[in-house]
C-alpha cells in the first residue's frame, strides 16, 4: 500500500498558478543563473533564522538572495540537469511517490557541475496535476535547508524554473520503512533493527521539537521514514512541517492535515497542533513496528481496522503482548524490551496530549532497550529451496543475521562518536550551536479548509 497522495488542501492547478504568480515569494533570481548557481551560506545566529512566514506573505521584503544566504549550501539545479541525471525521469529510476509527485534516482558528480561530490541522489518532482504545490516545496527548501541532523534526510538542492519545482536529496538505499515493514517480499525486519529505527526517528523528532523555535513535523508515518544501507532512519518529506507555538501560546491552530490513522485525536477534532501531535504519530509508528500491522487497514474486521483503537488496550498488559506481536518476528525479541517499548507506545498514544512523553524522554526510554539482547535464537533451519518466486529460506535467515551485525556495528560506532563528542564538549566548554529553524505561515492553510487524507490502498 502506498500512501494516498498528500492532498492536504486540494490545491488545483489554478491554485498553484495563483501561488506562482506571487512573484515576491521567490523572485526571478531563483532561476539558476551564473550569478547564483550555488547557494553558499554562512551560519547565522538563531535570531537571524529565516522563517517560511517571511517568504510566504505577499509584500514580503525578502528575496531569494536572503533565502540563499541563509541556507546551508544548497545547490540550485536547472531542470535540464535533473532531467539528465535521471535519464529523463525514466521509469527504471522510479523510487516512489506520495502526494507531491514521483521520486527518481539520479547520480551527480563534477561532470554535471565542477566541484560536485560524486553521489547518488533522489529527485522529487512536483506533479503539476497533483494536489500539492509551491507551499510544500518551499517548506521543504526552507526547513531542510536550515535544519541539519543525522536523523533528518539531507536536502542537497532544488530546482525552480517556470512551473517546475523539484527537490534533490541524498539517496537512501533501503527506501521507506512502509515497504520494509509491510511488504511480504523481503525478510522481516529483526527486532533490534526495528528498535534502531524507532530510536533514530525519535532523535530526529526530538531535535525538531527542541529547536529554539520548535518545528512540528505533522506527517510522521512509515512512508516518510527513509532507511540507508545500515538501516539508519531519517525523517524526510517536510512538506507539511510547520512552526510550533510562539511565546506564551500553547498551540498553533491550523487546518487539519496529516494522514488518517496517524494524526492525534485532539488535532483532528480541534485543529490545535502541538509537538505532542507528533508524539502521538510516533506512538502509532512504534505500534506498527511492534505488531507489523498498518495503522489503518479497511480489510481487517471490526475494531481491528484501526490499529490504535484495537491494540492500545493490550499494550499495558504484558501477559497479552505476545498475542499482538508481529508473528514474522517468530518470538525473536527481548521480552523485557518489548514490554518497555509497548509501555512507551501506550503513553505516546494517550488521548490526553499532556500525558504523552516528550520526544527527548522517548529517546531516553528507548536507548537502553537496544542493550537488552535476551533474544531467543532462531529455530533450526533446513537448507530448503523455496518456491520459484522467492529466495531460499536460508538466504533470508542469513540476510537477517547480516542486518543484525550491521545494526550492532553501527551502534558501536555511534557510541564511540557520542563519547568523542562528549570529550570534545568538555574540552572546549562551549555549547554547540544548533542548526537554524524557521517559522512558517500557518495562515496560508486557514483559508484552505480541512482535509484529512487517508492512506491509499
Ligand atoms: N531520498 C530518498 N531516497 C530514496 N527514496 C526516496 C527518497 N525520497 C523519497 N523516496 C521515495 O519516494 C517516496 C515518496 O517520497 P516523499 O518525500 O514522502 O514524497 P511526498 O512528499 O510526495 O509524500 C518515499 O516514500 C520513498 O519511497
Ligand atoms: Mg511522503
């Protein structure tokens, strides 16, 4: 199942054109010209951070030069260049698709442009007949251009030419979590890999929430979580990201956007958005990782259609947990680890936002679970060839073991890295500067009404 196209406010082609006519949002300078072929930026203090607001209001005095100066070295590509590196957006380079449009694999190096580091990239192309538009493109450029973190996907550049809106990201070899978790054509994700993914994305969200000006991600779900070769998880797709409440305010009020099955109940009913809405969505993904079931599946009977409704009551009962755990794990998980992860999911899924944990507390609770390795060994496996269309069973087991080894190696590396960072911090005694964050224009949404989209089948 792929996510339903992100029809957040049903933007039509005409609406898109209206947006594009707001020349002051992005002036012509954004077109790749020799004067601004690549954006190099110097770090600014948090007070100088640029907000989406400043770019979204008509009459805004800001130009793309201001934007360029504030983004951390984004490349501005021409449409032709992106056409070239994706072989004219060929089908064989197709990686996936959401509401914004199709995503293709490409390769950049200094043959394309002198100085470009050779690497694979993912190019997301705005579907002009689709339901998203300039606002989502701009949100991704502004948020991901200013926020850099190991658990947020890295935006390398963009293209803005005539009606074309494209985004160029680092390529994530293992694609999205939705496919890895729910597609039956590969080996199941082992327990420790699931935990590693949960922890990685929790760190990404905690980073967003703890910025001086917090960012609410708003569309946390498995198809927006990308995995690299070593199953490091990164949060991607910032099209719906928005700014947290300012000053004394407890929430921002917006039209309801997100995905059915993931959006927090209070946000759906009141339109009040807080960082706790992301915590709820995180709880849903954690529950999906535990059970191997999709948050919404209309083909399931009765209450089971909605995973949270059906499984949340069981999460607080350690004796019933085995019954809802993903059978594909074949019992190969730490009982203690599962109990604690389930209790965590239960708290994140509270109907009362104030009873939920903050994402940094979720990180603290998840971290020690990776050390719980009381995982029963897998069953003895005969080397039997599987049917024609699938791999031999033994290969699947080997693959699973390889994955576990990768996870363990990566964990050791990360621990060493953190230890080194701690030592450095003590030496210099300087609080590390954080990446910039911006404030966006939620007013843009207000006029556009509420539409909560459901996952596509
Ligand atoms: N950087 C990437 N590397 C690999 N695959 C990607 C990358 N970005 C997106 N994809 C694939 O494209 C799909 C849609 O991307 P996404 O950014 O979520 O688009 P949308 O904004 O349309 O929802 C993802 O679920 C994933 O399968
Ligand atoms: Mg998406």
